């Protein structure tokens, strides 16, 4: 005599499991059908189930790790017939849990090991307009963090960075960083930082090409911001950009500008100690520059006593690098002389 539990196990074991390709094709069919006609009941329930199944294939569960082969099959099928585009466009119609699952699916597709990652890169190169949808997602508070996470993961691909480093795209990020919502502004700032620090050669080329426009925006909108978080993140990022060896030409140009020097000197006087120390790491490059233009030397010498008094008041004994750099800056300033 069979008990009910054994019957249940027999049924489960004989149920045919769908392959990764079948799950993707079923998802694509449902998304295509639902674009024009949406049954909020059965179709959405089925789509939610499919998204959970896709996530399970890509991430595994408590009992098993994801299969490399299954993930590769899923990735190939996902990019074959625009399923990624359909899912991104359909995101606003999903409920919160389904949006989370869809976001995790798209994130995982960008992280797949090579050669599967090339699938994502090639697809995005041919569909760069999808990045416009992702970056514009910051305009909708309900979707901002989902689209923002997707955008940041897409930055793994150099072609995406090249596209987003264009002034027309960067301008949007400059605006979103100043969004009144803290969460949206912080997420956009994270994307901005990733964009400007991940693909170094691409970043260096873009900053050199768009130097005047970029640093005017950086100075006026971020470094002079009245918002503490915005200003602190900006001055910290500025230090990262200028201190990166791949940006040496950009750094040399930046520290030759008296306008930039004045901004950094004002930041040294900020009420926030954190902003002061981050500003110092950029300011020290002006002093260390062996080929200072006469106008830079003049400003430093004219304000030397004030700067030295300010620097001597900075005491961060727990930060040996800062203390060492401060001593070097003080010594250089002390012997600096006006040029004929």
C-alpha cells in the first residue's frame, strides 16, 4: 500500500523539468503577448514563476550551486531574440518582488564568466539605446534603484562606459546626483563613480577630450554644492581621478588652473573635517607640481601664511599617509618663492 507522501514524490520525480532555453523562450513569448494584452491574473502569475525559475538557474539555491552549462545556455538564448530588451521595458508593469527577480536576472547576465560575458557585451553594443532607458529610470522613484543597479552592472562592459562618458549622457548623471531623493542621488553618485574609475584608458581619453565641459560641471554643480553629501562625494572622487596615473595629463592640466586652485583652497576651509581632508589630497597636487604657472605660485605665496596655519591645525595622527603628505606640503610651501 502506497502512502500519500510517496505518491507525491513519484509525481514530482516524473515531472519534466524545462531546460534553460525553454524557460527563456516561454518568458519571451509571455512578454511579447503581454505588451498589448495583459491578464493581470494568470499571465502575471506565470511570468512571476518564470522569473523565479530564471533566477534559480543563474544563482542556484541552498542545496545546489548554479550549473555553468545551464547558465551559458540561458545567456545565449536571452540575447538571441531581444528578451533583455523586453524585460527592461516591461519592468514597470511587474510587482515589487517580480521587479527584484528581474533585476537580479539582468545583473547576473552581466556577471557571467567569459566567453558568456561577451554575449552581453556584444548585445549591448548593438542596443545602446537600452542604456538610455536605464539611466532615465532615475526619474521614477519606484523604478530608480532597480534600473540603477542594472546600469551599474552594465558598466562592466567597456563599450557601455564609452557610451555613458559622452557629455549628453554624463549631463543626465550630473543632474540625478543632485536629485532631492537621498536614495536616488546616492545611487546615481555610485554609478557616476563606477563610470569614472572602472575602465581607466576609456576614462582618460574621455576626460582629455571633454576636459573643459566636464570640470566646469564638476566644479559648479558638485564641488560648490550646498548639499554636504554631494560635495563630499565629489571632492573624494576628484582626488581619485587626479591621483590615478592613467589621468596624469588631465591632472597636470587641472593643477595649472588658478580657478581650480581657488575652489580647493575654499574646500580646505570647509566646516566638515571629512571634506577638508579629502580636499587636501587634491590640493597637495598643486603644491607638488614642479612646473607651476606663475599665477599659481603667486596665489600660493600670497596666501601662504593662511594655508600653513590651516594645515597645521589639521591633526590626523591615525592617518600616517596624511601626516607625511602634510609635512611635505608645508615644507614646499614654506620655501616657495615668487617667480620673476
